[in-house]
C-alpha cells in the first residue's frame, strides 16, 4: 500500500468529477478530460501499491503520447475523440492493417486506454455490488478475463493472475478511494459507473463504426 500522504491527496470523487466533464452537450468525448480521468484512475491504482504496475505504467505512457498530440501544432484537431478519429483517418495517420510508421497515432494510443477502461469498469462495478466477504482477487480476475486478457501475451496474463491473488480486501479498496464510509463509497460508485460506462460505450461505437477496434 502507498503512504498515507498519497492517499490523502487522492479521492475517487476527483475521477467522478472529471468523467462528468468528459461528455460535451453533443455527446462527444473531450480528450483532455478523458486524459485527466485516466490520471485519476492511475493515482487510484498506484495507491494500492505495485500490484497494478503493469497497467498503470502502460497507461501513463499512453497519456504522455496523447498529451503530446493535444499540445502539438494540430492540437485543435484532438479536442474530442471524435475530431481526433476524423482528422487522423482523413490524413492517413493511422496504421489500420499492420504496424508501420504511425504506432503513436492518437487512435491506436487511445484504443489501449479504452480497453483498460473496460477492465476497470467491470471491476469497479463488481466492487460496488459486492459484499465484504467477496474476494477482490476473484472480482478483478473475472473482470480482466472478460476484457484486457485477450490483448495480453501469456506472460502478462500469468503475471496478472499472480498479482490479483495478493490484492487487499474490499475494505482496503474503499479506504483508498478516500470518500467516506462504505455506504458513501457505494453511492459514489453508483454515480460514477454510468458516466464511465457512457464514455466507454460512445468510444466503442465510434471505433466500431470506423473499424478501429483491432488496430495493431
């Protein structure tokens, strides 16, 4: 577990507030807020120690790439995920069929975060609806097997399985969220999960529409 000071600085409420800002009035996904939401999720994972290092390190590197696009000379094209997809496809900046010269395209980079978001969405929903006796290792493993595992090589899947076995119990997760007593955490997750799910679903449909869900 991380030090108390790091936990005091973090509250899961930050993530909820950020994902509230993610969707524009026209239901597009604001990329800067999406990145900020992921920064909060990484803080949450890091508060639990090195167990989720294989996820948080990869997510951190992907965030840096997206920030580079946002701050670049064509940053205005990356205002939303929708504008990013339109721009990169029109300019032929996406390696659609095989890896090539655009391995750090916004579309490919965000797809990796999108897949990881599905895992967290499934895991957090299980946490929300679980009882104190339920094992977080089982919940996390099930969520991983339903989402991220299919994109990871065997060695990563094996390491993930070992890591999940030493996860702390549900009360420790709730404590790290730094929101309040368990019933308050459950209520907060009840508010957060539909927002995260909506952001995920909109992105999923957009990528499916443009045949981008299997970018190499």
